[in-house]
């Protein structure tokens, strides 16, 4: 298994009707692939077998262009191991999950 994080930065990010349309096309490509993934504010983390994930990363990049972006810069981080023993998303993040979304700021902006 490998663990990857992808961030697509299309220009423009979307259309006048949907300002994130090109980014959403990239996320939809990941959803169609059926791999375990987690969409974050600044990128999407996914996990799976290398033969599935590597071509998927290319398709995600291309999805932005196919959706109408003029250009796209894609940042990719990949975690792999010779023996394939890579921790998954849940293994790395479970201890930080509390069942609810919490901000580091109070309602008035203080910490």
C-alpha cells in the first residue's frame, strides 16, 4: 500500500457559476476510483495499492484540465515502503479525532 496527498491548484479554480468546479472535478475522480480518501481544506489524502494510486494521481491532475482549467499545478506527496507496510489514513489520524470539528480559536477570535 502507499499513502498519498494531492493538492491541485487549477487556474481558474472554477467557473462563474461554481467557483470550485475544477477542484471538485479532481475530487470526483478520486471518489469514482473507490479508494479510501479524506478531503482536507488544502488537499486530499488517499491510500491504496501502488498500481491503483499512481495512475489515479495522473487522472486527478488531468481532471482539472478536462473540467476547463487553463492550467494546473499539482503538488503530490507519497509515502511508500519497500515491504509495503505503510500506515493508513486512520492509523495516522485516529488519535486526533474527537467526533466533532473544533477550531483553535474561540468565537471571538481568541485562543
